C-alpha cells in the first residue's frame, strides 16, 4: 500500500473514532509498527493529526467538552429544540405535575405551554420567571448547592424537594410515590 493510501485510511479511522492506537492501525492497515510510527510522525508534522504516546488523536476533536455559556446554548440547534419543545408542551394536561430541569432545551418549551392548570417544578430561576408570567403554579426546587452563573440549582435529586408526590404520567401507568 502506498503512503498516501495509508495516510488516507489513518485519517478516516482517527476522524471516525477520535483516536487510534498503533496496534489498531497496524491491524487496520496490515502494516508494521515502524511503518505506522513513521506515518504518524509525518502526519503530525504536516498538521493532519496529533501523535500521542501509543497512537494518535484527531487534530480537531469532533466532540466538544467545553460547556457553552447559556446565552450561546440558546441559539445552538434552535430549530430542533423548538420542534421538540412544541411537541412536549402539547402533551401537558390540566392537573399534570411537570418537572422542568434547568437547560435551554427545557426553557424552549415554556413559550409553547398553553396549559396553566398543571403544576410546574423547576430548579431554574429563568424557567420559574417565565412560567409565573403565564400565571402557572410554580415551585422552585432550590438548594444551597446552586450555580448563580448558570442560574440553576444542582445537587440532590430534584424529586427529593417533594418526597410524597405521585407522578401518574411517568410511563402511562400510575406509579407509587417517590
């Protein structure tokens, strides 16, 4: 196999998986360890990947581990969020008990909520404010373990704020109190 073919296959593997070990590449390419090592060094020098101990990783990871600011997340995937939000809001019926966790996807649901006879619980200040503007019954599940920058509370499981509530719509079957 020519070097260019090996480079192309190595890049395909690393872009698909995010990383690859020398052993994995040796098997995939049916090439020797020294050939794979030389290829990785050349590709690293040309900026195609990053050579690391025992293999290589993608130069530009396809998955971001950076947590975007709330303002930025509101516009990310907005069309998909709104489609899901609209559908989810249409499922709410009078007397439902709805927990809306903090997040931009759940916040996108609030403008579509028409049913204000349901009871809403949230750990997000912004959600509580928007729900209150709709004249909905809102309970805030807030703990000392809060994150003011993200305007939410986190920590214990949220249902512990209301230990004796029965959630009848969880799976379509009545459930016991949590």
